[in-house]
C-alpha cells in the first residue's frame, strides 16, 4: 500500500558509520528481504525505516512524503521482533489490542479487528491466555497478529523465525508467505541472515554488506547473475565453489565460481581430477566433497544416492555456460 | 533432606554418619533461629508480665496480663503517634517509588552524558551516615518551615530511601527486554504510558520489595524523628516509645515499652507476610523468547 524511497540513507553510532549511503526503492506491495552476514547493517536499516533509530543523513519517504522525523507510530508501520516482544502481563487479546487502545479506537472496532486477525492466524482459542502459556510458534503468531491489527501500510519483520526450531521455521515461513498473499498490497520488509528464507519469501532481495547494498534483485537474478563475488558466495546453498589460479586462467578470469549442480562427474574435455574427501547422501541427491588441490573442497551435487568412498579418485568438469567469471576486484565478467 | 549425602541405590538401615550430619544441621538451624528471634520473643514475654514479675527471668510464658497493652492505648498520644508513623511511612514509600520509577527509566533507558557519574553520585549519597547530614538537613527543614510536621520526616526519609530504590529499580529496568519497549513505541505509547502500562506491571516484584524496605526503614527510623519534632503530637512511634515515662523519674516502664514495641512490629510482620505472596518471580517469562 506504500512505496518506500530510501535516498542515500546514512547512520552513524558515534564515529562508526554502520549504514553508508543506501538508496533503494521498495515498490508498493512488494515483499523485500534484507539479507547479509551479521553486522552488515540490515537490522539497523530496518530500525531506521521503523523510526526506532534516527537517520543521520539522507531521506526516507513513504509514498513521496518524507518521514525522517515522524514517530514510529505515525509512519503506518508494524513490526514483528525476533524475540516476539509480547507484553508478558497482558492477555493475547490485550497484546493485540494495545495499539488500538492507545489510539483511542472504539471497543467494538478493536474487537472486530482483533478477532479478524486472530481468525486469520488461527489463534482465536488463545485470546484469553497469557504469552507464557503459549509455545514459541504461537507467540510469534500473536506477534504477527499484533502487527496485522495495526493495519499498517508497511510490515517490518526483524528475523522473526530465528528463535523457532527448524520444523516450525518452515511452517511459519509458509504462513508469512500466505499472509503476504492474503494482505493484498501490504508492503513487507523482512530481515534475515538466512539466505534460504530470503530466496523462498522474497519478491526482491537486497543483499547488504558493511552498510552498503551489494545487489538488489529477484531471487533468480541474484542466483543466476550475481553482480559480485560476495553475492555469488552468499546466495545459494551449498555455497558456490570458487576456484582461482590455474583453474581460472583458461576462462580469462581471476576467480571462477561454479554452483554444485553445474558440475558433472566423469572424465571429459576440460575435466579436473582430484579425490573424494567425503560424500553426503540426502536421499534425493547427494553432495560429494572433492579435494582438487585447492584450499577448500569443491562440492558437487549428484542425482540419486550413489555413494563415493573417501580417497576415491574423481574427475569433474563444469557445465559449459555455467561458469561465473570474476576479475581480481570481484566484479563479474559474465558466464562462460 | 534424606538425599543429603545419600549413596544412590543403597540405603543403610542405620547410617550413623548421616544421623550425625542431620543432627548437626538442625542444631545449627536452632542456634541461628534462637539468636535471631530470642530478643523479639523476650519482648513479647515481657509485654505480658506486670509489676515485679518483669524482673524475674523466665523463658516460657508464665502469665497473660494485658495491662501493659491497655496502658499503651491509655496513653493520650499513642494513637496519634501510630497514625503519624503510618502516614509518614506510607507517603514516603509512595513518593520514593513515584520518583524512583521515573528516575530509573531515565537512568536505564535514556542515553545522556554523565549517566554513570549520576548513578555513582546517587549511590554515594546513601553512604553518608545520618548524623553527618543532620545539621544541614535541620537547617533545610527550618528554612522550609517543616519543623515539627510529618513533612519534615517524609522529606528526610525520602532523601535517604531514594538512592536505594533508584539503584535497585534501575538494575531491574535495565534487565527488561528492550524489544518490549520498542514494541510499545511502535504501538504508539509515550514514555509515561510505557512506564505505567508496560513497565510498572513487570516491575511489581521489585516495587513491592523496595517499597517494603523503604517502609520498614521509615517506620523504624529514630534519629531524624527525634530531631525534627518537638511536640508529642508530631512524634512517630519509635520516639514516643523511647519517651514513655513511668510513675517516677527512676522507673523505666519496661512492660509498656515492650507492649508498644510488639504493637508496632506486628503490622510490619503482617505486611511482609501479605506482600511476599505478591513477589512473583519470573513475571516476565513468556514475553520474549521461550
């Protein structure tokens, strides 16, 4: 419902500049994910958008209106915190109603909105309970419900799944995706360090590193056309294999990157030989860790459940057209 | 207790070592309890005696004479003194809690220059002995025309209880998750609303504890109460008790003093018993993480 325009946003804590000139447009109704390693400034950027931190320099506007100095509650945002941040002494109902109560909405209006949100998230049976009587997943649903009740123009999520166990994380991820579809047009910004969450949820991903944007694009763009060595290494699981020196020279690059699924096992033209270090069988496919005489093992994905023994000799070759080439500065030179 | 020193699985029918250890433990407990409780127990015993019986040492109740208690209430100003004590202690607690909650919010959550120094200064204030500030405080109280009124005591007790309450509440408030406050900010709560509707309910255990200690300190205080009042009508109970006089100049009315002491201690014991149930630990459980 709102388009966000970040123009050369900067944030310093004392002498340390943690956000160093971020310009970004987040389209109305878009699901934007900020992703990056810890300390890259992604959470700070979200808090600047929320208004929980003051912007040192640059402008932030919602639908063309500059909101730099607007209080968080006046910006039309709602935030879901990593630690849920529910009010421990209030019931689920009061937790969700608190914002509207402060805004002096009528009791009936509050009741209607809370019940609608509770229904959407299937937490109606828990409305009378206290947060401590709920499980982690239920608490996070209440926190999301509290955000929905505020009827915000922009939803902000700060690593909302980090405290959940693996199974719940997948289930809640799905719910957030469903929520985005059902809340037609609500803009969502989601911070995570987990690139799988980023890939599965995002319309567009913004990769941050040391307070600057490395690349913004759809998950597929980031995966297939990384604009830097950093993005290439950060997006995708397992990590992209990087090779330098004699492996890269034939491609006219300083570093080449090949994803594990773009390597074939078996001798052939341009094949490299090495030996197997370890092999992981995941059922549908398996990952072979091969020592090519480089520092890190090269990871190769193979269909099926064929098992390679350690120390077994192996020949691998990259698929044509799937080799990402980078110069010595980490800039892309295109695929070959 | 049976698990103390026990070998798992095998239990001897008669384990002398364990018996000795248990016995030693209980002897220690009894010694501690006797040393701590005996003076008060003896005061209760004495308060029920009369006449020359007062000076015969007994360790068990021998008579139940209520004459001393009737004496206390017969004394013209005791009820007034009791009311003074209640009024002074209650207002002191309310005032220090109000001031310290708002102060500790600032000290724990607002970043400003000199915050650490201010906290240290507050702590340092509480280290001065009362006698050191007595003269200065007396001048202040005269200056504000508070001498011989309950407000003189409320003023001076609040000064002395604030460092402690501020310090304790600041520590508690610092431990409250910052995300809860931020969630409230996003919900549109002002600092006052955050303090009243979000922090106060979470701080209940700390408020009750510090409030109770401030109450006890104000209730039992003697030096200021003696110095800042001149008429019997303005005195609090501890001073009034010390000024009880017997039939002659040379007689100290021990029985009446003990009865009055029991009367003023009983409410405190009652308060502690009531409020200890309210001190619920782990009230914040469930708000954040799991």
